[in-house]
C-alpha cells in the first residue's frame, strides 16, 4: 500500500515510517527538514519518496500529492500528521503566530486532503475502501488548555473537520480517522518551548507521556481496520466527557495546571 506521511522527520511521523516500512508499505515522507527524511529513507532501504515541503504553504501540499501520484499512481492512506504547539498565553499570542499555527495544523491538513481526494475517488476499492485519511489531532481537541489555547483550537478544528469529512466521504468509500493522543514522547514539547520564552515541562508531566512506539502501533491497527476515532489513552475520553458536562469543575482543574505553569516560569 502507498502511505503519505506529513511530518515524517521526527516523532510520530518518523515512527510511523519505521513501522509501516517494516510491513512493506511504499511511503511518501514529507517535512521541511529534507536531510532528516533522506537519512531515514536510507535507514529504511532507500525505496521511499522524500519530499521537502512546508505544509503551511498550499503549493507545497499540492506538490506532495502530485509527486506521490507520479511515483506510485495511488494513495491508500494519507496521514495528516505535521503540526506543532507553542507555549503561550492566548491573549499574548501575536496575530502572526496565531495565523502560522492555523496555517500549519489546520490549513496544512485541509490542503493535503483537497489535493488527495480526487485521486482517492478515482481508485478502485481495496478491502472495502478506496482510501483512508488519517488526521492526527490531539486529546486537546476536547478541551482548551491554559498556555496552549491556540494549539488546542487547531486540534479542535481538525477534529471537527474529520467529523464532517467522515460523513461526506463515506459514499465515496473513503474512510476518515481522527487520532487523539495525550502527551507523547517526541520532539513536540521541546519545540513548543523553543518557540517562546516560557516553560511547560515538569518531571511529573514528562512521566505521564506515552511512548511514540505504542501510539503508532495503535495507529497502524486503525489503518489496517479503519475506525472513526482513535484515542491511544482511552481513559482521557471519560475525563473530557465529565468536563463537557461540568465545565466549571474542569475550569478548576485547569486553574491548578495554569498555576503550576506560572510557578514554573517564575522560578
Ligand atoms: N507529542 C505529543 O504529545 C502530541 C500529543 C497529541 C497530538 N500530537 C500531534 O502529533 C503530531 C506529530 O507531532 P509529534 O509529537 O510527532 O512532534 P514532533 O516530533 O515535533 O514532529 C512534528 C513533525 O511535524 C513536522 N512539521 C512541523 N511543521 C511543519 C510544516 N510547516 N511543514 C511540514 N512539516 C512540519 C516536523 O518536521 P519539520 O520540522 O522537519 O518540518 C516533524 O516531522 C502533531 O500534529 C501534534 O500536534 C502530539
């Protein structure tokens, strides 16, 4: 099968490439750091296609899909994984930073899908589906987080888009799966801190993270047998449900988190 992975240079995208390659998939690896993609491709035997691309640029998303079609002639799974967070108070986030995070996490997702769907629609079905779109959102899609407001908003937007797409594309036999990890051991948090002068990470928070290997194993199961949503740490769904029913209680819990981060940045 042919799998396109945006954000394949590190973290979940890189781990997806490693595990899918072991299973014999033909991969398209996209990210801005082309040198890391080339290194990864060499490690995986050199048979995959690497595309240096910035998904916040619509023409780059079109190029990723065009190159995939030229090389492989089909797309079985498109994994919209590229994304980042930025530690910042919501009201202090500059308009430019806000636009950039939406351009990458949200527009980068939709622009890839826009380019890929006509190709998937024209394919003959394999195992019931013509293709699958997997959108890597977050558990943060279910609740705005202090110091991570714009990021959580992009993840909520991705979840909402996935819900609409899932129903719209079902008659075309294109499956849509959204993925909602909790904190996972990748470059994500170091990057999120590096984009501002604020810190977020404490030893307790680090201890809670899932391994990328475990999350990706579950993602691959959801590729083998498409489903609507994947929550790699299932109990978080119940916490979010309680937050939905009792938003005041959820606010108080989040207030504790906000104070911890504030203290961390005063020390
Ligand atoms: N780690 C977590 O705790 C966690 C939890 C929930 C959801 N997620 C989501 O999981 C996805 C993957 O993140 P990760 O945890 O694997 O973090 P990561 O290790 O920082 O990887 C992020 C990937 O996205 C790519 N990327 C970022 N901006 C890009 C752009 N403008 N154009 C193209 N590629 C871009 C990066 O590549 P380049 O820098 O080379 O472009 C990198 O390959 C993200 O969407 C994130 O929101 C992560």
